[in-house]
C-alpha cells in the first residue's frame, strides 16, 4: 500500500478526537492510511480522551473545593 505522509493537527478537544478517528477510518478504507497506523492512533486517542476526562474532573473538584472554602470562611 502506497501511503502519503499525512499531517495531523493535535486534537485539543474530545470532538477533535472524534473527527480525527472518523478521518482515520475513512483514510484506511481509501487505502491512504495503514491499518496499523490507525490502530496506534486509536490507542492514543483513547488515552487522550481519558486525560481530557481526568483534567475536567480535576478542574471541577478544585472549583468545588474553592466554593467550600469560601462558604466556610463566611461568618
């Protein structure tokens, strides 16, 4: 399979990940992307989605903790 180098913009949102995976699926089907490369992208995308989720939870927790501290500080 002859493949051309592809440029991938690093995804910065879950929607970007979804779009990247959709494009990878289309590229595999069109024989523009090696299935092995798509498999690696899929694995990395899953890890990245977990990182997005963890980061979101961390920010939410920090916000809640700040709200609790603010309420405790009030007389």
